[in-house]
C-alpha cells in the first residue's frame, strides 16, 4: 500500500497570504489528523476528520481550518498567515476513528512565512 | 499547558549500551501511550505502545514502562544502535481520537 502523501513538500509564503495543504491518506483509512511541529513545541494537534466530519479540534485560532472529501483526502487551510505559522505540518491517517492510536504519518509540508 | 512532557531535549549513548527516554504526563484521563520515532525529512513512525492496564510492553530491543501513580513512562532501547539515532516523541490519548505529543528527545547513538 502507498503511504500517506502530502503536497506540496515545501512552501514559502508571505505574511497575510493564505495557504492550502493537501493530504492523501493510506487507502482504506478514513481518519485524517493534522499536526503542527515547531522547535520546542513538539507536535501539536490541529484537528481530526473522519468521514468528512471534524471530530476533534485542537487549540488553534480560526485561521486554521480543514476539510475532508468523500475519498478521505483532506486539505488544511491557513488564512492571513503570520510569521509564527512557519512550521512543519504533518498529517496522519488511521483506519477508523476510535482506533486512531496508531497513526501513520506523511512526510510533512514545510511552510515558511516571510 | 504541556500535558505531555519530555524534559530531556537530547540524549547521547554509546552503541551497545541502554538508552532510556523519559516522558511525564499530567492528565490522569490518558489511557493509552505511544512512542514515535522521527528521522529528518520524514514523518514520525510508530514504535511501540502501552495501555494503561499494563505496566510494561516489550517488542524486540524496545521496552516501554508505565508508572501510573507517578504519571511517568519510559522507553528503553537495548542494545542501542547507530540507526536508532532520531528524535523520539511520546504521545498520549484519552480515547478522543487525538494524540497529545511531547516535545521530543533527540537520541544520538555513537560508536
């Protein structure tokens, strides 16, 4: 099976712009979670989608949003980018919600905001 | 407020010796704990997990210990190998389908 894929791998944006990141889960996986990784903060949970519904949300401002499509692919959008949004954004998929303990991660999208 | 803490940002161990990575948590509702390993330019990969009903789980060279009363878990790698050099994250779940990660410990295994 192909692993979790994320596009693009690298992105440079300017403050105030918006960005959309994409994640394709492992085939058959219906749950997709998004995380932000920054130095010193570890991986912080953004949100989790299951069957096109947001099931869980972390403590991030409303500028961070996401959605999931019927084929389980997910997108994450960040509007009005700030310098502090520079980070590695990881998505992870798991087979079913409720058994998402073992999540499979993609390689991440490195976002740089200048 | 960091619910899962890894207080050692880095650890250096000689090849063949034991590596012990520590993790503390504050939320008593956590009932499942995991360790992930992350190489540069790759996403984290699942290593080993433990349920709160157990105090030890072993998988080859990797053993995770859980001390619920102390809200502490540790990952033992023995013997350590140079290929184990990576960043290790502990994570916890309270059965709400989200994982809370620690800040990571960079392990370096030298010859």
